[in-house]
C-alpha cells in the first residue's frame, strides 16, 4: 500500500515537472490567453475630405505638456456591478473619472499677413515687418489620452468636457511659459538665416 | 497634479490643411465566453496639416546670381494631425443585455485606431502634393517681394510641377 502511494507521488511529481517544462518553453496553451478578451478592431471605412485650406504658417515652437484631470459626481443607484438594464436607486454611489492628457502646442507666425508694404529692400539690405506669433494649435488626439480611473457611467458630454479642460490647462501653461514670445524670437532667427542665405548682407526683422 | 514640460524648436512651414471625416465602425463579438455582442458607430473629424521642414534646407540648396535664385526644398510631410475631443461623436450603439456599455476608454481606443488609419492614408488623400504646390507659390511670392525676378523652386529628387 505504501509502495503504491509512493508510486503515485512519483507519477504526479513527474507530470508536474513535464507541465512546468512545457510551459517554460511555451508548448502549452496559456490559460491566461484563453480567457483574454479579444481587442475590438474598427472596420476600414473611407476618409472623406471636407475642406482644403492653404496656409502660410511658420511653426517655430512645439510645447508638450502632461495634465492629470479628475472629476466626480454623485451617481444613481448601485455601482457598476450589475449589467445593463438593471438600474436601481437603492444606494447612491460616487462616480469618478481621472484622465491623463499628453498634449502638444504648436506656436508660430502667420506669414500670409506679410504684405508687399512690409518688405523693404534696398540693395543688399532688407527690412521686413512681421506679425507677432501666436498659438496655432493645441493638439490632443485620442492617442494622447489615457483613462486612469473610470468608475460609474459617464456621458460622452462629461468626458469631452473633462478633455477640453485638459486642453485649456495646457493652453494656460503655454501662456505662462511665454511660448508666443519664444516663437517670435525663433521666427526672427529663422527669417534672418533664410534671408542671409538668399544673399542679403543686412537683415532687419521687426514686429507689427 | 503632476506635470511634464518640454519645449522643442521647429522650423516647419505649414502650407496645407485638410479637414477630413471618418466613420468609426466596430463590432465586439469576438470573445468566445462573452454572451451577446456590442456594436458602435462613431464619427470623427480630423485636421491634417502638412508642409516643409525648413531646418532641412541647407545653404547649398540655395543658389543666387543677381536677380536669379534657385532653391531645392525638402519634400512635404505631415506636420500634425489633430482630432479634437468635441469632434468625436457616438452616433449609435447597440449593446446586448449581458454586456456593458462601451466605456469612455474603449471609445477613446476606437478613436485612436481611426487616428492611425487616417495617418496611414496620408499618401492617398493628396495633402502632400497640395503642401508642395502651396509652398512653391508662397516662397515664389515671398522671393518676388524681395526683388528676385527669375525664381526656380525644386524639390529634393524631383522637379516641381509648377516650374
């Protein structure tokens, strides 16, 4: 009886060793993968061009910033433990949403505002009056957002509002960091280099 | 609140902007153990901006001789894509009884896939050609204001169709 028990122990130990060995060299299907949700992939749909614009923007500064923004609301009913359709108002819950946004601001000068009267050439000297730089775009694409906490059901409008708050905060930071002024300096430098390369000996850039 | 700041100098001449729209269509029925499916239909509007990287323009690519000037510009490229949060809208969704609604994170992931599809299709929508044409026109006008009479603008490895 004791020998039989010992024999079974050896068989079980041997099997466990084989399973361990096979799983180490990835010969066994992973249980984790078996119960892993398949990613939702969007279908390939056409891209429709709605508008075409001509620009003359000299982008001179890119400012990146990362903001964490949260919001909370008193929810209705139980927290999200029940499937859709079963709503109840038995226990009020607190909904919480925390989003991380990594945005980019591009600043520069709209060169289309330079008129013929703003360019004065005399021999190998040139004087150009340019408009001041500004923030051209605040870029916060879907790939720039990360939802850190999402508790409860949030309406699309509430989520969008939080994302817009992140964008506004990034804009505020850009102004605090004097990004338009820095873009002005860069624009002046780029145009001076460009005009020197095109053969001008004396180059003067001033602002409107 | 934690913040990471970074500042980068750029020399991009943005010359073309395309505003495009795309329908985002997805069906979540591929996970075998989940009963029922979920379908969603969203729309998004993206702004694509393309132009010329002037930092790649070297002294050797600008040749002047009196009132003549010849410039070889780098090829146009996509400077940025911008899909504003308010330009992503859910038009329709159908969720089976045993499934949860699409969360905001899931919707965001779907929109990020659309963003990638739009970026990958950049060559086929013609924005790069428009950017090069507009860059040629803008630089041509600018050089005329500077007094140049004979202006030749080319692009790296290819002559400009306008010339």
